[in-house]
C-alpha cells in the first residue's frame, strides 16, 4: 500500500526540497493530446516532427508543467496544497521515453496568515539536462494528513 503525506505550512522550512519523477509514455502523450485538445503534429506525427527544429516528436510543454503540479500535490507540500501561480521556462524538449525529475525547493514562506509558500521548480531529464525551470506560489495545507495513494485504472490507446 502506497501513502502520501503532506508537510503543513508550520513544518515547512526554507531550503526543504523533494523530488518527483515520471516517464513520458506513448499513451501519456496521446492521452494528454486528447485531454487538452492540443493535437499539434509536433507531438503526434513523427514524419511531420522530423522536419521541425526538434528533429522528432516532443511532449507538450504543459505535460511537463503537469508533472510539476503532480510533485506539488503529492510530495511538497503534498495533499491539500492549492496551486496559485506558476512561472515556467522551457529549456529543452522532452521526448517520448524520457524520464523527467522535478525538484521542488521551498524558497520563501511569503505570508503566514495566508500560508503562501514560494517554490523553486527545476525539471531535469534522465541525462541530468535542465528541460524546464521556474517558480510557483502555493497555499500550503494547515493540517497534517496521511492518505492512501489512489490506484488509477490502466488506460491504453489501442
């Protein structure tokens, strides 16, 4: 059984960090296109994408952004966190088969009354190359919780 545990505002300290990793599968790429409506052929059509400056298919930038969101929601500060703002710069393409790792670091506690926290967000691929970076502002949870991590159904594109 896998669990998720948050870090409430009062327990957060500047400099605290955590990582979250995810691989980009073919199913992820197609499902993200379906969910978002972004069917740009640079994401879905290898022949088309081969003739672009990327030389092949790439992930949607916001897929990378959504992995940052997953890191915020599941590891730092974790369950109960509310995303308020994200500043994000894309540095290198993420390709099908890549594994990205999000490193979040608490950079400031902005407002004790509102529990606002600033996070530095760095995303590297499996080769250690920075693919995206930026910062986020979140509303950290007030209370400690430990929850069973839900098991999601397998969804495949057939």
